[in-house]
């Protein structure tokens, strides 16, 4: 058998190489990209939107067996703690929904930190078997991002005595050592200028808007926080909870009762509101029933607290008020007329 000529060997090698080049590895496919809203993580319209996006993704994944899904999260360039928490929640929620609903398993749904862009955003990628992982595409380098704390201003105490200076405090999360320049819509600052707690003589004013300007933060951060507060004897809103669970409600109510125990002349006043959707007579009073059980279980004095059915709001909610002696209780403030409330039974009938 004659040996093959060099020119024929070169030709066959080139042909095989060309065929190999034609059989390229499959590429990762970007299925979806969207901004993440910077509102509270439990806002229901975002939950609905996320579920729709995940359902669309899984419908495509079913057509492509043996694939992995990548969720790439990009943080906003100017990032405050609450917004970072919102994005992290949506990224984790995406991973868990895709893995659980699509029965893919955690090992086939990969969550990646994509870096920094102008806004919080997520990408969903479908990666066929044998494909390389998707490559993140941040807009900015890590050194170009700015982390800002959340700033809160609140009353330091209840400020029920109008003849005494009212006290206010400012805090940050994460905690930072900052100095503050305080100002107010009325009255006079008598103590604490520069610190995180201030005393203001209201000079007869029954209502103050208080401002705290922080120094030492990066320039893009919001440096000013403010709040408006009533001064003097009045119903004092100690706490309010929306879309709570029993453990959360129990902890809040226990703190409420501790405050009443520390002030024997004060009374407690609790208003419960039912949800617009899925409410019935029992559900509307579920919070009040839960509080009654807490009172019995923890052996609180039931005579210290008045429980009131407040009607309906968008979601189940509870307000816990403290009433000094001689102060009239607040009136319930429902936001939904009962004519527009649907019971669970009615909702089930609509779905049929």
C-alpha cells in the first residue's frame, strides 16, 4: 500500500479541522433581563410579576432538557441598604422559585453576583449542556460604586409633656459614627446640636418638623432626613404591623404591654383591620383573637387594653396605641369600604 501524499494528508487534516470548527459548543442564552423595583420586598405586584417571569422561563426550560439556569444579580451604583436587601431578596426568591417549581434542583440553578450597574437588575440565562457559563456585564468597576446607609429619625420617648423639651434621635443602618446638624420648623434647639440625639423646646408648638443633616457621607448619598411629630398629650402610636405572622405580632404586643407596665396610668388601645381580599368576619378579627390568646397565655391584665375592630384596609394590619389619662382614643381609619371586600369563598367561586 502506497503511503499517502503529503498534499492529501494536509487536505484531509484541513477538512477534519473545518468539520470540528463547525460543531461549536452551544452558547448560553439570555432569556430575560429586568430592573428590580426599589420598593418594599413584600409589595404584591412585584411578587406577581416575578412569578410570571419565572413561569415563562420554566415553560421554555421544559422544551430544552438537561439545561442549567443562571440568575445574575447587578447592584445599583448608588446602593442603600434597603435597596441592596430588596435585590438580594429577589435574587434568592428567583433561585428558589426556579429550582422548586421547575424541579431542577438547587445544583442546576446558579446565582451569580454580576457587579454594578446604574440600577438593581436581574438576568435569567438558560445554559444548555456542554455550554460555557454566561459572562456578567457590569457597567462600572467596584471602585465606582457608592454604598450609602439608611438614615432614620424618630422621637426619643413619647414627648407627651408640652412644657418639657421634646427629644429626637437619628440612627443609621448599618451603624456609622456621624455628626449631625439639627434644625426644626419651630421652637429652639436647647441641647445636642452635632450629636445623634437632640432636645428642642417647642415654644408652644403642638407639631414639629425636625431635620437632621449628616456630615461625613459620600457625596451621592442622601444626607438629610426629616420627620413630623406631634407634641404634648395625645394618642401615641406605639407600633403598627402589616401582613404580620403570629410570632411577629406576639413580639410586638409584648413590647407594647411592657410600655404599659412601665406607665401604670396609661391605657392600651388596639385597632385591627382586615384585608380587602380573602376577608371574612372571622379573618377580620383574627388579629384581635390572636391578641386575646397572647393576653391569656402571658397573663397580661386584659383591663389595660381595649380591642377594636377597625374595618378593612388593603392588607391585614394592627395598630397599637397608648392613651395617657384624659386623652380620647383615635378613631379607626379603614381605607376600603366593606362593599368592595371579597371573602375566600367568593374568591374560590371566581376561580372556577
